[in-house]
């Protein structure tokens, strides 16, 4: 896995005096909501960028130490790119698919035909 840092993001890291960052995978759980089959709960993964050293695989990228958490490394597509959007650091190149759970209203779900 390779980590690239966008030029604008790199300048901002240097301006803030940040020498190490950690990329960590977290899951946002949304409230149970009603759907046609029952109550559904959506879990959305998200990559959080922390401006400090942490746990995970250590990668050097343009003079910045990047610690890539296990969950991020598993979902990375080979190249992870750190970008700056609206003053916040974001990560590209990580596959983030939401999942859901359904508590059915009935013991058996109806057959849709």
C-alpha cells in the first residue's frame, strides 16, 4: 500500500507543524428507521484523520509519518490519498460500503413477486 499526500494538504500539515497522522476507520450507526420489511439500521464506515502518531502500519509520505489503521489497510485499493477539502483532511482510495440490519415485523419476510 502506498500513501500520497496532495500538495495543498502537505502545505497545511507543515503549516500546522504536524509530523505524524493516523488514519483510523470508524463506523457511524444511524438510528433505527422504519422500512417496508421492518426496522432498519444503517452502519456507515468513515475514515478519520487524527493529527498525531498512532497504531497501525507506518508509512512515510513526503516527510510525514502516516499510521494506517488495520481497518483502513484492509479496505485500501493500493493507493491511499490524503486531500484537504473545506479545511478538513479527507482520505480517498478506501472502499467504504454501508451495511444495514433489519429487524423484521414478521417472523418471515413476505415474498415479493
